[in-house]
C-alpha cells in the first residue's frame, strides 16, 4: 500500500528527517524501518543533486522520499518532483490559496499547472504517461502549519483537494505568536490542539515533529491523536547516541 493510501486511511506512520546529504545516512535510516523520510532542503546545505542521489537510495529501499522545500515556489517543487521525490513538504502555508498553489505545482494540467519536463521521474523520457498516472496515485503533499495565521485558517487549508497531510512546526509556530521556543506555553498548546481538532474533524491526517529522540514523547503525541509523526532527525539521533553512550562509559571508568 502506498503512503498516499495509508494517509487517506489515517493510518499511523512514523518518519524522520535527513539533513546530512550522504547516501549512507539515508540507507541506514531507511533500513531501520521508517515509513517515510524527509529530505530537509530548508534547514540544511543539501543541494538538489544530493537530494536526487538520496531519493535514488530511498527508492531502492522502498522508502517514500518527501522533500521539505525552502518555500512554496513552483519551480522548486517541479525540480524535486522531476528528480523522483514521492512528495513535498511545503513550509509556511498560511492560507487555502497557499495550499492550492502547492497542489497545482505538483500536478500537470488539467489538475495543476506544473510544467512538463523529462527527467528521472519520467524515466528520462521513456515513461512520461506512466508517471502521470503515478502522480495521481502516489504523490504526497504535506502542508506545514507553523504560523498563527495558518492556525486561524486551518479548516480552509485542510479542506483543499490534494492536500494529503499536515505537520505542525512547533518552533516557528511559537515564534509567530511572540514566544519562540516556549512550546509548553498554554497559548501555543491551545494552537496545536486547535489544529489537531480540525484535522480530526476534516479527517485529514497530521502530526508534529518530535525533535529529540524521545520515544515517550512520541507515544504521547500518538495518544493525543496525531498519526503522521516525524521522529527526530539524523543529527539529533547521532548526537544523542554518542553523548549517552560516552556518558555511560565514563561513569563506569
């Protein structure tokens, strides 16, 4: 079953973030069993050529590759989809119009306005028609809810046809409310709950990025009703494992 189908059924899926543009990182994380992996081009130095190499690695591992972009720009969306990405994660969606623009950039006419090119996704020109059908059946569009304006417009955003899931960016959301990093502030928690309730009401799967590799925190988010969850990221997993193990070793010396 494709990730798109699993999202349509609101099944629980757990993914993670890749910020280090080395194919071995992607191979290790995909082999670990994540349901999807996000290639973060927004907050890393990953280039498009590196992203395509990682997408190729994830394809071989049968792990969906979602690219988080720097902006909701049609040219950027077109290029990562042409590289073979399963889908895109669009930052700073603040309105239904923003969401519609993202959907339009993923699909060809008549569903959208994506320009036609022949690249890896289209079999380098040999499988364009097959790719058109693949898009309809498999492409995943995730909107990032990380601004208070998006919270205020959440029902209309999630109602846009073609939006498959949402994910909350808690740090930017708190910043847009004038309390950056205060994730436990009651107003920030109320905003998160407002989005979660809207997703349940509109039967649109969503989640939140659990930054630190904390399984208890992940379980809490699952119990609260989130089903599309990002669990930490490559650099935090690596850092945490190194520090934890070294601290344990030093205590035994």
